[in-house]
């Protein structure tokens, strides 16, 4: 993990909103980690394609979640991922 994180900045999901407002994250090599705390049943878009919505949290501040929308091949490959997965 140390090798993978070398020269990267860890930004906690609970800090992401604040960091987006105060820093240009496009200029930083950063990573984050999240736990799937809620999964919405897959839904159909207006074009008939199915997608999933996950709510992610870093377990530091349960009031701060990030919604992740999965479409196309990503949805097909990952929609069965269990809640609680990191």
C-alpha cells in the first residue's frame, strides 16, 4: 500500500466537498476510500439502460456521503457488489 500511495494525497470522503471548494484537485494526484453504506435497487434511465446508485462513506462522519452512479459496463460488472464493501 505504501508503494501505491507514494506521492499521492489521501482525501477522506467526508473532506471531499470542502477540498473541492478550496483546492484544484485536478492538479493533485489524490485518492480516496469509501464503504458502500447504501445501495439503491438498480433503476432504468429514460433511454432504457439500467444503472445503480451507491452511497459511499468513510465511516468518520456518517452525515457526509457521496453518491456514486454506475452506468454501462461498470454497472454490469459491479451492480452485485455487497453493501459494506470497501
